[in-house]
């Protein structure tokens, strides 16, 4: 019999790609999303499919969540307040939602003993100075006066809670730490650099680089991220473990801006602005963020590797 997946945050950027992939693989898919940042239109390709159902609701609602978890074979928790800009603007909401939703969901998953995947973030490595982040590295979260860190701290507590249920109740939960993910349906509204740069270049507006642009990131194609999440869920031996999902091709933000200008042929200038101008005082950025993919490779036999240029070209041409 076909399996049923519950995807919280399934109307979001990554969740909607995961929903499409699972449907393609023959799953039934229920998406629970309150459309606070996700969009119903992200799921347009699935509307009318008899194996797809959309539920407009919040994960914190125990009654709804518990009923949906009970009927699912696997649960993917992607609902969260995301984006550095949004975190800075709505810190109270970020902490409340990221903690309450995950706790409610994990409690329900534990009651029914469901296969669970929790989406966490590379932010949890914090200011760890290692060049590449290995899953068992220490989290070095910055000072609590710096609002940015509330996201990492909340997500880290979510991870602790998942492991607590793993140990206390044998919950078969896998944690995935997502690195910078890019692709169709990502919006620039919450600060993400790639959609912002592409929109600016296409419209002839300046590309705003924060700081001196020497900070670097590794960008992973969203379909590869969705595939890795789906594949991990199908490997029961990954329960009780954490996996980085990201590729390891690093690019500085200054070079990213130049690459977008080159690929679009845009006349847009590149402008450098201090972090203080963009986010106010007390903002800390991360200089490097690169995943070690050994654990993922060992679990799945592959790691994401689509070149950034291919993703950028797809975004630019659509
Ligand atoms: N950034 C930038 N210009 C923008 C948006 C972001 O220079 O218009 C920078 C941001 O400060 C960070 C990097 O690009 O250093 C990646 O930002 P994003 O929000 O995409 O992801 P993060 O890695 O911060 O979670």
C-alpha cells in the first residue's frame, strides 16, 4: 500500500519540492501549512492529484497535528520561521514558533511512533571556526544580545528535543541540517541572497552586498536537498543521527554578485553596504559556512553536487 507523508511547511520553498518528489515516488502527501511565509501557489502542480491534500493550519495546534501525524507513515517537519531578515524583524515570533511547533509535532510523533525527519539548519554551528562543519562539531552560539542567534538557539533546542524523544521513547527521528539552499520558488523577501541578486540584476537595480563581500557560502540546489531528505527518511538506520545537507562548492558573496551580473548581462552596479546599515548595530555575520558531507555520502552513497551556475541559469531563464 502507498505510504502517506505529512509535510509541515510543505507550501514553502523546500517543502513544496519535497511534496512534488514524494508524489512522483508514489506517496500520498498531506501538507500542513499556515501560509505565513509559504504560498499556496507553490503547490499548484499537485492540485487535483488524488494523492495530495492541503491543510491550512498551524503545527502548534495539537488537535490538528496529532490527527495528521496519526494517519501518516512518515513525518517531515519543515515548518519554521526562516530567513535572517525575518528573524531580525520578528524575534519573539521566531523563538515562539520554532520551539512550540517542533515540540508539538515531536510529542505527537512520539505518541504514535512515526518515522520523523526534522529540518534543522547550518546556523546551529554558529561561530564555530572550523573550515568545514562536521555534524558532531560543537555549536558555538553567539551572545544572546545578538538577535541573529535566537534562530540557531531555537533550532538547537529542537534538535535536543528530537534526541530526547529518540532516547526516551525510541522515536525514529533523523535530523537534517540544511545549508544555503537555492532554486525555483525561493523568494527574496526574507533576505536570501540569490533571489535578491537575480531580481535586482533583472530589473537593473543595484546588487547590495553586505559587508565587504568576502563572506562565503555553499549553495545547494533545492531538488537535491529534497531528494536527500526523502532518501534519508527511507533509511531506518539513519534514525538517531544528524546529517548535513549541502554541497561544498564555496563562493564569496562578492563573487556571487559578479557571477549573477555576468550570467544576466545586467548593467546593474554592485554596491557594498555595512551590516550596521542593513541590520542595525549588534549584527554578526558568519564568515564561512561549508558542510562536511561524509556522513550523508556514507548513508546515501551521494551528496549534492549540482554546480551553482546551473541553478542560477535556471532561475535567470525562468
Ligand atoms: N547578503 C547580501 N546581500 C543580500 C542578501 C544577503 O550580501 O541582498 C549576504 C548576507 O549578509 C550573508 C550572505 O549574503 O552574508 C547569505 O545570506 P542569506 O540570507 O542568503 O543566507 P545566510 O547564510 O545568511 O543564512
